[in-house]
């Protein structure tokens, strides 16, 4: 008799767990996400969403002006030095074979 009672309790707990995970958890998660969205955007969420859609519908273009960093002039770089490459006599020799 107690074995059947224990099995019935486990089955009941399992079924309650299934119902909670299938129906209650998604509802709680949606509610949490909605609250966080409102907290982040404030009351302007629906307005921002609509304004983005309007821009896409009308094909508006967005121009972004980027401030360029100060360009380096040749005076700031330094002095240019012309050089000539000199080959060593040893570089013309064949490399020694290793054993």
C-alpha cells in the first residue's frame, strides 16, 4: 500500500512539474522580458518600433558624418633618408651542408 502511495506521489509531482514547465514558465518568461523591455525603452518602445518601420518603408537614407582624426603631415613624420643596400660577400657563398 505504501509503495503505491509513493509511486502515486512521484507521478503527481512529475505531472505538476510538466504543467509548470509547459505553461507557467513561458508565461513568466514573457512577462519578465516585457517588463525588462519597458524598463529599457520606457514608454517609447512602440513609438521607436513604428518609426523604424516607417524609415524602412519610405527608403530614407541615413548620412553619418564622421570626424576624421588629424591627418599627419609630412613635416611631423621626420626626415627621409635615402639608403643604398650593400650585399655582404658571405651572402654570395653557398650554404654549408649539414650532416
